[in-house]
């Protein structure tokens, strides 16, 4: 199953998003990576790397982020790991996580989920 | 400039950034989330202990360890941005056992390009790039005229400082400050300021003469 890493400046936010996603997709593989290791706000290269490694399988890992600097740190992690099918996707963090995990749980593959999330619009 | 001199300047930069923690944080308070000084100080404290605990073979290795340390410890945008900048500086100087002024300018240029790539940003968006690119151009100009290395770095610093002034006149379109848009006018950019502070430390080191003979 495609897995998800939720990258946020806040540990609470990333855990909350993961909880929200599990409400609709209880078997989802979703890994929160929020805040810094000491609990401060920020994004941690090391925490995100760890989460991606835990999440990784050949089916792929999608990273969803809360805002700009989280995207930058996530991209650096992805570049440093150079694994197949690991991608940072720009979509709304909460709805993207819900939609993505629901699709993943129903067996949709990596490329299709990436496509759906990239074209996701809140108002449609 | 040899490896130990590069490391010495980086340490000076680290100490100075830690001293400016409060100031940089206040600047970020005005237009961002008030953590630039905290982020940078956390990163450079880690850089200091890294540089003290190990010896490095080449200037490129020093830049690389700075990059990796900033990437893992900073926590805000400045982490991936300065991390990418130092990583590019490391790549630009790869395999050189000593760096000359032109290598330094090229390295800073490739650092600025790295920030631009990572941040998907350009000049005029009220970011660190508004100091970095003008500094690079000014240094290139002086170098082309055959000026002394002290003049070159001085010109780079002056251009970076003017870049900071320029950021006061424009609205942010990248980074957190873009959330307040037009209301960011009148405030200087924290990242442009931290870059200028770093270059100021290079300038001081060169002026002191301790690096004069080796940067040619
Ligand atoms: N996309 C970007 N491109 C270039 N520089 C940026 C970008 N986003 C932010 N910055 C720089 O980063 C600085 C803020 O750093 P910092 O406060 O450490 O991170 P954060 O914005 O995540 O709180 C800004 O003053 C600006 O110079
Ligand atoms: Mg900030």
C-alpha cells in the first residue's frame, strides 16, 4: 500500500492529520513527522528521513507538507535518499492526507494517487 | 585560503550569528514568525561543535559539514536554504586543497543559485537573494578590474548591505513574510540580513590581514 508522511512544523498538527486520515482509512500507512526532535516548532530533516525510511516500500511514499519551508526540507530528504517512488506532493495537508490514504487503502497505485493529489481542489 | 583558514572564518561567522540571535529574531518577528535568529543560532551552535570536534581535509569538506549540520538542525526555511547554499559551495570547490578569490566568488554564486533553486525564488522577492546576488555581482566586478581581495570582499559586503536596505522597500512574495504581503514593506528581510552579517565576518577576516596572503 502507498504510504504517507505528514510533514508539519508542529508535531500536534502532523499527528492530528494522521488521526483524521485514519478515521476514513483505518488501515492507512501514515507517518507523522512534525516539529523538531526537542518538541520545538520547525521541520526536521532527520525526523522526516526516519519517517520516510519507516514508511518505505516498493509501492511508494508520498510526502505531504503544511507550508513552504516544510516542502524545502522534504525535498532535501527525498533527494538525499534517492529511492524510487518517493515524492513530495503539493496539496492541502488535511484533505490531501484523507483523500490519499482512502485511495491507497483501496489499492490505487502511486502514480495515480500523485496525479489525484496534484489536481486536487478544495472547492470542486 | 586553506582549510584551517576557511574553518576559522566559519567559526567567526558562527560566533557572530549566535551573538545576533536576538536581533535576527526581532527582524523576523516583524514580518515572519520570529524564529530566524533562534533557527540560525541553533544551527551555528551545532556547526561550532562539529568544527571543534573534527579536522577537515579541504575547504570543500568544511562547507559540506556546515551544510549537513544546518540542514539537520536549523528547523526553519533557513535550514534547507543555507544548507543548499553551503552544499553548492562545497561542490563548487570540490577537490581543491586551497581556494582563491575567484573560487570563493564562484562558490558564493553557486550558493545563491542553490537558494534560488531550492526556494523557487529570484531577486526582488524580499529574501536573502536580494543580498546574495548583488554581492556576487559586485565581487565579480571588482575581481574583473583586478582589485585586491580586500576591496573585492568589501564591495561584496557593501552590495549585500544595500540589498538589505532594498528589501525594506519591497513586499515579500516568498517565504512566510509573503503572508503579510504589502505590510512587509518598511521592514528589512531577516535572511538578507543574516547573509550580510556572514559576509561581514569574511570581510573582517580579510581586513585583519590574517588571510591576506592566502587569498590571492
Ligand atoms: N523561498 C525562499 N527563497 C529564498 N529565501 C527565502 C525563501 N523563503 C524564506 N526565505 C528566507 O528565509 C528567511 C526566514 O528564515 P527562517 O525564519 O529561518 O525560516 P521560516 O520562514 O521557516 O520561519 C527569510 O527572511 C528569507 O530571507
Ligand atoms: Mg521565521
